[in-house]
C-alpha cells in the first residue's frame, strides 16, 4: 500500500506533517510517520481528536498563495460544500458523498492549484455545514 502525504490538524490547533498508509474514514485511529515515509517517529492518531486531514501534494506548499474558494467558478460534479470550523476557518469545495454515520467526509478543494488534493473533514470540528446551499444539522 502506498503512503499518503498528509498534514493533520487537531482540535487544539496542533499540526503534524507526515505520511500514512493505513488511514480509513471508518477507523477510530491511524498511524502517522512524522516527517515522511522514513520518519523516525510513528504516532497513533485518534480520529476524535482531529479537525481535518489534508492530503497534500507536498509538505511545503506556497504560504503566499491565496486559494480561490468561489464554488461558482469551477463546474464539477458533486455536491457543493461550505464547511465552517469551530475555530473560524472556512473551507469550500465539492464532495460526492456525505454520511452522518461516519466520522467525517472527503472534500475536494475548489482551487485546482491548491496544494491540497483532498481534505478529510471531521464532523465534530464543524460549527456549520452547507451542502448545495442548505444547512445540515450537525447534532444528529
């Protein structure tokens, strides 16, 4: 199984970068090789502690790049998503499936030039979620 480059944001504001080969949305935990595939430290990461997992193209990205969040300018299939986190961050993009029975869902960013290939958003980190312009009840 190949490893995914990820940047993990927890609910406390901490960020870890590394790779994982065993992340599955239905599992309560996965392993993160901190610093990459040959990282010296492997940590257990518990899903209920997370805000989101960013599957990235590279770990550095471009800190000066301002991502486009306009859903109207990118015609793709899927549901339009606007996720508002409890810490105030807002992320927009698209998804093909949302199941409130899961810990979260995958979002594909609006901006094709984003360093993020996809983002796994944990429901419990959200204050508000809009799907195709309608508010979703997060307290189910």
